[in-house]
C-alpha cells in the first residue's frame, strides 16, 4: 500500500518515534504535491488532446467520399466559426464546402452551401472571393430570403477592397456602382443606412483622388493641365468638400501661367485669370484664400495697367 493512501491514524501507528512521524508526514506531503503537479499538467494536456482528436476527425471527414458527413461538419464548423470569430474553423468549413459544392448543384442543400461559403469568406476577410460568391448566389437564387443580405455584402466586400486614394481607384468605382445598385434596389432595405455611409466615404475618396491629381499638376508647373483638371473636377463634383480649394488653385494656376508666359500672351492670360478670380471671390468672399487671392489680383491689376500704359506710349 502506498503512503499516499494511508490516513494519519495509520501513519502514527506505524511510526515508532517522532522522527519517524516527521519523515512519514514529509513523504505524504510530497505525494500530495506530485498529485497537484499531475493535475495541472493534465489541465493543459486535455485541450491539446481534444484539438488533436478534432483535427483527426476533420481529416477523416475531409477524405470521405460521402457528401453528408462533409456537409454536416462544414455547417457545424461554420456556425462555431461565426459565433466565436474563429478563422481556423471558418477555413475548415470553406474547404469542406468547396469539396461538395459541385456535387450538390440542383439540390436544396446547394443554396445553403453557396451562402455559407460566401459568408465564411466574408467573416474571414477574403473580401474579393466573398464578393464574387455572394454575387453568384444572388443571381442563382433571386427569390431567396438571403438575397438582400448577399447583395449588400457583395457590395460591402468591394468597399473593403477599395485602396487609399493615392492608388488606382478602379475597385472604388466598382464598389460605388454596386452600393448604388443596392440602394436603388432596396430603398427601404435593412442595410440602406450602412450602404449610404459607405457610398459617401467612397465618393469622398474619389473626390480627393482627382483633386490631388489636379493639384499635383499645379505644383509641378503644368498649369494648363491643372486648369483643365480643376474645370472638369468642378463639373463632376459640384458639391465637393474641396470645391473652394479647387476654385482657388484654378485661379492661381491661371495667374502663374500668365506671369510666366511670353510677352505677347501675358495680357490675354491675365484677363482670363481675372475671370477665375471673380469665380472664387463671388462664392467665397470671406474664404480661406480670400486675402491671398486679393493680393494676387492687385498684382494682376498692376501688370495690366503697365501693359496698357506701355501700349499707349507705343501708339
């Protein structure tokens, strides 16, 4: 019989003196400590064993030829992955769905597989793939109760794929088109407010993109290109947050173009700059650039006066 199984009464009985009692107590304490250490290790080992068994079961189902075990496990992993925000479970569900998607074409389960796979990709942040899958689902099942959600999420995925304003904005254009299409389709839809918010953000990004392109022409001394781009910008984005700046830089580009031109072009170009001055000051008499633009306007007036005086002398 081991010492750890003896009660204290027996320990006292088998001990002939105090020193023996002390020794036995020490041995008993050590056995208790060993049991505690064992339990602690077991506490850490059990989850590992559970994961290992789960992985083993997943690998087994993955190699199955039957559809039902794959379908059932994929749905379980999908639900757990969504609830607990576990990408590892979502990725496993996606892999199983991919294996059975083609085999379920034309069957009732196909709708579940297609939506769940698109949504798993969405939650795992595979936005490009998710958008395509949601769009495919929307077209394949136009009467589904999930069709509005699929439409919105296909657009939202494109929103997430939109890059910073300084990069190519093809994805942003696509996202704007899809979000606007959703809003047109569901003017009272569940996701209307969210879609509208995303739409405004993307439009602002485009405005900023084309404003910065025009301003870049201005600061690289390509004044004609700047004037042209600011003109187009003000036509295409009449309600832009950068509208005042666009009017100012359009004027300043014309002003700088004029004073750096050949002599015979200066007068005409200064007159053109004055019309752009009027465009700005009429709209923003107390604007951010009002003081600066008035100084530049005074310079234009002086230059035009000098030209007029010189012409009078020559005649």
